[in-house]
C-alpha cells in the first residue's frame, strides 16, 4: 500500500471517529435528560467546525506523519496529550456557547464525557488500523525496499537482526559494500549491488526507501560521504547505536521490539512549529504586500524612469528537494547585466542602477519574493536559494552542501544576518556553515531572532 493510500485511510478513519464522537456527545448532551438545554443546539455546523479543529491540531502535533514500524503505544500517548489539550480549549468554547443559551454550569462537566468518547473512538480506530498495518508488514505487504551499507561482517550481522523482526518493515533487497575485499556477488541469498561510490545510482535503480548503515566506529569520513550521497533522494537513514557520537545533535534513537537504531537527520522541526512557520509566512507576506502596495508602485515607477527594461527581475533558482523555480525581485541592475554569463556581485558593481543601490541597501529589492513565499516555494527565513549552475558546482566541491535543499529557501536567513553579500566562492563556503547551523537548530524562536535582525539591518541601511 502506498504512503498516500495509507494517509487517505487514516484521514478517513479519523473523520468518521471524530464525527461519531461528536454525535454521541450531542445525543448525551441534548437527549440524556442529565441537563436542561433551553434551545436545542445545531448538530452539523458545530460537527464540521470541531472536525476541522481536531484535524488542524493533529496536523500540528504530527499525528499525520508517515507511520512506519512505529510504536502504537507512542502514538496513543501523543493522542492522549493532544486530546487533553484540545478538550481544555473546547471547555472554554462550550463555556461561551452555554452562556449564550443560559445553560447551567453543570453542562461543562460533559467535556470530560466528550474526551472519554473522543479518545475511545479515535484511539480505537487508530489502534485497529495500526494493528492491520502491522499484520500486513508481518506478511511482507508494504515493507520498504531497504539497503544495508557497510563492511561484510557488520552487514551480515545487521541483516540477521533485521530478519528476526519482520514487523520493522525492512525488505532488504541488497548490500552495498564499502571495500572491494567483499568479493562475493551474493550473501545471505541477497545480492551485493555494488560499491558505496555508486550508492546514489543504486538507490534510484532499486526504488530504495530505507538505508541501514553498518560501519565500524572509526569510519567517520565514510559516514559523511554516505549521508552526502543520499541527500535529495528521500531515503531514510539509520545506523547502529555505537556510532551515535559521530552525529550528536543530528540523531534520534528509535527502538522497537528491542531492536535499537539511530535515525540520522530526522524531522527538522516539530510538526506544530512547522505549521506555525508556514502560517507566519502566509500572514506576514500577505500583510506586507497589501499594506505596502503604494510604496511598491512608487518603486516600480522609479525603476522605469531610471532605466529601460522590466520592473521585475526573474531568475531560476534551486529550491526545496532540488525543485527549480523563479525568484522575483525588483530589478536593481541595468537590463542584460549578465549577458556575459553568471557573475559574482561586488560592493561597487557598475551593473547596479542608482535606484537599485538604494533598494539593495534597504533590502527592498527582495519584496516581490513574498509572492514566492505565498506560493509555498520559499519561506521568510531559510538558506538563500542558489542558481542551478552554482548548486552543481558547490555540490561537487563542498561536502554536505545538498543538505541545504532539505528546507524551503528563505528571503533572509542566519547566513544573511551573520555574513556579508556573496562576492566569491569563499563567501559561499562561509555562509554554508551558517546555513547548516540553522538547519540543525531550526525553531520558531530562531526565526523570530533572524527576522528581528533583518528588520534592524533594513532600518539601519546595512544591506549591500
């Protein structure tokens, strides 16, 4: 079953159980006779509103993340926490509703009844669904195509462990060797698909979803090479626990059925923070574009008066997961400024117009990119998107550079507030350090700090 089909079934299960829970609660509240309700409340309108409330809350806390060989107990624990917090919110909503129809205070005690009904139905529905999924995994249905990468001895040991736990959902389709001393073409009736240098191609050819890494503790550089080759492929990476010290700060332990693995570079932000970040992107972008419209029209007029050419400048860039898109900026250079090909900018660049120089100093040339933010191709905060030609060059020269493509690019970022404008490949190398630091420490708190620094730069005219 595809991940999309699994998510569709989960959404349908939650929809039915959440709505059924509200129906049962409504019947108890209105027809049980426990309380007096002067006016019979509407059923379907509140039911839809309550479902949307729980749907958004479940998305924010991560209850719709892909479930794959995860603990059902952990999922139910998260569901308990989420429904308790949600019901506390609904307690106050019902308080306002009851005040409007002059119902007694005892009505609000029913919120505890509602929580019991909700958790019982939603938790029961999810538990049933996950149990079916687990049975399917035990039967080999829905298991992920998996590679084991490492030395011969450690790969065999890891393979034997995986085979003892089919509910983990790993279908090992082959080994990838890290040295040529592993001469055989098959092992444990599983083919040796090639060498670690060809890992990216092996992943694509075999539709690999998971990679289990079996390395010795001294193979630090080789581990970084494997991670770099897997960037942008969408595969999950896990290693055996004794290598945790290599990637401290980037790993999360995942232990199921007594079988410990360490997940490399797991979800970068908690789901609720990621949802709030996107909400902030949309609200701020829309507000700035609408409120500042007279100023943006004035800037457009000044650009047209000073030089020939379009008001807006478009250029292809590489975004999240390697997807290409066009950034949109107010044109700050003379038309055809890059007719000789891509070039690095500099402080006294003769290609920049007088209006463009002011726009750059105040960062106002970036404003049209808010349309990219609204469209979901960019974020307010994130690594700056680069041109494809530079992405290809830097991916070859700088280890871990493709990791920048795991997040939406941003209009501003940690590198922009900490380092000067890119004038050479050395500036890019330095900024990558800041970008990787940001990616590993992404949070709403850090985004607010970066936005505050950016506004300060704009007011003080520190851009260039």
